C-alpha cells in the first residue's frame, strides 16, 4: 500500500474510532421498496446502466500471457476477453457467428484458437474466424472477415480492464470514468502484479442492489458477523471519499489501537488489518484490499429483479506471496466464501423474500451508512437524469 496514503487514512480512522463516529451523511435516507422490485426499474438498470456504461471485466493480471482468455457474464451478456501476442486485450460477445452457440464455456484458460463446441468454427485472440469445417463446399462465397467475433468497447488502464458489454457502443473515455486522483491510487496497488488465488460464481435470489449494499457499511458487523468478523473489525469509524461516481471506503479494525502513542513511521495499520481499504467502482464492482490478500466482487443483476450474480475473486498481491503463503491464502479464501454464503448473502436473500410482504414501504439508511447513500444517489442520477 502507498505509504503516504496509509498514514493519511490511519490518522483519519483513529480520529473517528476514538469518538465511535465516522463520515456521516447529513440526514437519514429512505429508499422505496419499488426500487428493488419494480420490473421496469430493473429493466432500465440493466439496459441503461449495465449495458451502456463501462463495467470492470477483469484485472489485467487475470490475462497475464498471450492467448489467455477470460469469460464473464455481465447482466445476461457473456463477454470473452482475450490477449494477443502483442499484449493487447480484446473483448467480444461470447457467441459463435455461425449459429449463436456460446463459444467459450470455461471461466479462464489459454488457447491460440477458441473452437465452438457446436460445429467447430475456430477464432483467434483477435476474434478472426480462422477455421470453418467444410468451408470450401458448405460455405463457399461466405466472407470470413464479416464473420469475425462481434467486438465490444474495451480499455485497459490502472491494471484493470473495462468493457461496455454491448455491440455498437462508442469507445470508452476512461478519464471520465476514473479521475486522475483515483487513478493514481489504483496504480499504487500494482494490480498487474496480482495472482489469482481462487475464483467462483455466486448466484443469489436477491436484487443486485442488496448485494452491493452489504459492502457499503460496517454497521452490520456487530450482529451479523458477531463470531466471524466482529472480533477483528469495528462497526463504526467508516471513512468515505468520493471520486466522481466512485468512492473509497475505509473500515477500521481493532488492531488500529496499536497505532496510538506510536510514531507515524512505525505505524503498520494496513498490514495488521488496522484498516481495510475498499473501492466501489460504479455501479457494482467491489475492490477490497486487506493486509495479506485482495478481494474483488463483480455484481450484476439477474434476469428478474429478485436475482443477481456475483463473481468472487481472491488475489495474492504478487507471485512471491502467492507461492510462500499458498496454504494460508487458500484457507483465507474458504473463510471468505463461508462468511459470504452463510451470513451476508444468506441475509440478503432473506431480505429479498420479504420485499413483497408490504411490511415496509421503504428502507431507511442511517447517517452512519453514508456510502450506501452515495451509491443510491449516483444510481438515481444515471437512471433519471
């Protein structure tokens, strides 16, 4: 972690923790239940937010070598990422141009050619159609150039790959997505050096916003995570900083107390879990940085308002750490999955089941849940501008 940023965030977290406070909103906020259940709103979110705005598709380190690929389902659209021999990343709709079969089923891999499992049409990392069974006779006269994979806008910056998961959209102006200040912070994490420890899909019977909200506050730690996270992290002291549509959230840990009365040059708040740093990249990518590993949660709406899909990926900060701490990282990955499945996502699915009960007309977010206020404000601005 950047040392100057670590000291700055440690100072601020210490001030808030001493007073059992945090960065607070000016007032409470109520969000109507229909924003979670209404089909029209769900469709607008899918079409206007997730299919027209840049989304985080991967970290650069997930495609470290030529001919590596990754697939990800983004709001119902399967996207194929590739890297060519020159190191350039590409993004395509993950369907064969013959009869529309899903071209690549694996989440990740490496191959010079991606071969359709239906009829065997083959494509390279540039999306070029480079193999057709029976081409000379059965497809005489067909223009192969026109049957290349359908590209979608892509940009790679700060160790992150963004795409717009729709054909025909304009190119991505990354400077309007990530401010210079945020970009500098993202660069400081050296995401290109990370190594994937584990990756898994997490479908949920819950609206995508409920999934995002569980990362937007630490207020629930005291009760929901009483035996898992609460022994290590506080339920107050949240520090929030906005960067355009994105935000940085810092959650203090109990070990932050060790920094009191100690010279700044001896502070080790990040490596000892005294502070955890989370970036929320609009609309729904969660990047969480902890002392010995990093986490990413890519959250997308499902086909119905009450469904969502999360891709959970755990990273080691570099190859050396990945090798030296292999067993510990794997165990950590399993603990993260357990907490997410049995506590966070278990709870939001229970919440989802009660949305249509008419027990509430709205959800109320306290002043201490400022990041959730910010998230919903930005979402509303995009949907109803």
